[in-house]
């Protein structure tokens, strides 16, 4: 369950208002898990045991509510990655993180859709309502540490990573095995080995020779 955050520009909430806000976010979190961005404010209010007006006083628009849900989800996934980085070597940490995400995405539509909006947020930064500077910097730090350790290829940008997570989520929705999808993604993220590059060059040479021979035969 995500935790509600008091808006930084607001005065501290009264105890009853804080309880209402927490009830709203908890109810919305359950719906976000099953329905993603399609959640409805009226159903949030019903699940929270509050009036719709109370929900809108805390979150004037549905977008304002989903911003909090997305940012809380991203904060949770980043924290898990940071914990893994501290407890394990970078290779093990990255593997654990991706497999954890795959398992979570299997059950959480909201998490899958969070990565979709993060692709936009990481490319447009402050122009996107879902962007938050501290989360962006923490994701960058995790990526850079993995790249410095030689675990993740150096040309993988942050928006590329989020896009890969979107793809993994869609593959899982389409029936892909979460653990297998995670392994395939990890294989693509790793730094190419010298022998892989040599094989690719050799394979290209063979393919080119075959194409040339086919062309000559056609003549």
C-alpha cells in the first residue's frame, strides 16, 4: 500500500483531514492496482467511506490523485532497488530488482502504467506533472552505479530503461511468463561481451556473402 504525502505547499493537515486523505489514497491504491488509470473518483470515495466532495477537496482532479499514486509507486520501486544495491553486488542487485518488478507487474496494473507515464516524465522533465526531481535523480544514481560496475550497458539512457519496463509489462499482460520476461530483458541490458560482438560481425559477413551469392545466382 502506498503512503499519502501532505502536499509540500499546504499547511499541515488536521488529524481528521489527514485520516481522510490516507483513507482516500489507500482506497485509490487498491483500485489503481486493479484498474490503473481507469479508476473512478466516485468509486474511490465509496471505498474510502467518504463523500465524493471530500475526495475532490483533497484531490481537485483525477490527474492530481493519479500523480500521487504514480509517484508513490515509483518511490517504492526505487527504494527496493536502492536496498538491493546496498545489500548485494551490482549484478545481483539489478537482477533482483528486475525480477521483483516483473513479479509486481504481474499483479499491479497501476505499476505497469506508472512506467508508461515515467517515459514521458523523464523526457519532458518539469513539463510533465508526473515528474519529480528527487525520484529522477535517485533513478539516475541507480543506473549510473550499475553502468560504472559494468553490469548495464553504458548507452542505456533512463528513458530507455523506463521504456523497457513498459515493454516488459505489456509482454506480461499478453501472457508472457514474468520470470522469463525479466531474464530476456536483463540479457538485453547487459554489456555486450567481446565474443558476442565478434559473432555478430562474423554472422553479418556470412549473411552478406549469402546475399551476394544469391544475387549472382539470380543474374
